[in-house]
């Protein structure tokens, strides 16, 4: 959650921060059993590392690609 909140805050958009942090809190509180298949946590970590690296490199295009990939994969993972 902390990683996501840092990204929301970096947007400097209070509405986005409030909406996404509220949604993230909702997911945390309502999803009682967050089970990951083998290797999923490694994938999530790698995705977060690519997002973080884009911030460090100040590369918006790489960040956009990394976030889109993370969101697509998160949606697929949520089916398990």
C-alpha cells in the first residue's frame, strides 16, 4: 500500500489520491484471502521495480508502459 500511496501522492492530484487510496483500502478490507500462485509475488515485485526505476530515471514513457503492464497483470491475477 505504501508504494501505491507514494505514486498517488506524486501525481499532485488530491482527487486521484483520495479516490485510489480509498479504493485500495476497500480492496484490502474486503478481500479476506489474498492468495498468490507460485511466482506471482516475484512478478509483482518486478513490476513495482520497473515503475520505480522509471521514476528514478524521470522517464514518463517507461513509467506509462510499466504501469500499464502492472495494471493489466493485476487484473489477470485477480481472477485467481
